[in-house]
């Protein structure tokens, strides 16, 4: 293993550890004190701990995850599952350690489900970014992603976790637990998808101009962005037109519009949001992309 690959591996496990700590903090500080229904294997462990207080939540999570990891080993490969095992172990340790600390619990259920959802979404997003899972239904969602590649991870996780939330609510015998749990789950999945897919904010501009080639050269020179020339026809005039298509970063939208206005004040411009932009100047495709 080279020095750079070792550094990359250590950095990845550092982010996983941070994500696991945030995960445990959200559960211990927000979810548990307010009996908010929690999805996944953690939710099942919550039920077991409710009826058997002697069973620590962290240890129960590890025991319940063993069959899932054995099932997923063949489909996901050793690398992902080793990192997932580490995530599951360290998050369980953090959960039990944080449970021993005398936290001042967040005693407002609405605030708890909002901030708990944000913390969970951040933590799971960080973990998924490193190609790992926290185990349980996160692992199930990761397996489903192999077949349902077009669905965001947040939506898959939400579908899997809803059933567990209803079971937790039944165990606590309160409808409020389910309603708060659904709100927290929705917030968590939105935050997680933002971490996974929304941080790389990019735009695509379609520019109809009378000076396409000079403008393309200026964009390349001043903004270091390439352009593609699309050939079309004006629907009203019937004249041949050239449309520039240019992908760029969010921060470049102001200088791009200023440049277009400078070179052709009459240019017609459409700017669209773009996600998952791959290629030179943007991120590269990775085999385990989610």
C-alpha cells in the first residue's frame, strides 16, 4: 500500500468515525429521551431495550446486524463490509458511551425530532460518502440500490425505515412517537440526500447567441470551462442557430452572465440545475458511486 493510498484510507475512516459519533449523539441526545420512534435496526434495538432494559442498545445493534452482514458480504464485497462493520461497531460503542454521560436531554419533542433528523442525516451521509453503511436498514438500502440505481439513497432508506417506526410506536404505545419519528426520518433523508448529491452544486447554461464561437472561446479562456455547440433551427424564423451548452460551478454563474452580457446583450440564456456532473473539471466516476 502506497503512502497516498494509506493516507486516503485513514482520512476515510476518520470521516466514518466522525459520522458514527454524530449518529450516536443524535440518538442519545434527541431520540431516546423523547421516545421518538427510530427506524432501522436501531429502532428494533430500541424496542428490545424498552422491554428488556438489561440489553444495551449498542450491543443489541451488533447482535442483530450479524445476519445482515453475512447476507451482504457476497453482494457488496469485502471492502464495503469491512468499513461497515467498523462503522456499526464504533457507532454502537459511541451510543453506549454517550448513554453513560449525564447529558441535559433535549426535552422539546419537536426540536428533538428536527435536530435529531439533521444529525442523523449528516452522519449517514458522511458514512455513505466513504462507501460504508451503519449496518441494519442502511445496509438493506445499499443492497436495494444495486437493483434500483435510479432511486436516491434517502428515498430507499425512508421506505425501509417506515415499517420499523410504526413498530416502535406500537411498542411505546403512543401515536406521537410515530408522528415525530416520521418527521425526523423525512428530515434525515432530505439532509442525507443533500450531503450525498447536493454538495456538488453545478449548473448548465444553454446560450442562444449571434457570436457562439467567440463566446465559447471567452468562456474557455476566462472561466476555464468548455462548451458544446448544438445546432438547431429557430422555430419562428426558420434560421439555423447555434446553441452553446456549458456546464459550470455554482460560484461561476455571476461572471458567466456578466461575460455573456458583455459579448452579446441580446443573447437568450437558460440556466438549469445540474447534479452528478462527471468529467474533466468535475468529479470522476467511482465504481461504488451511490
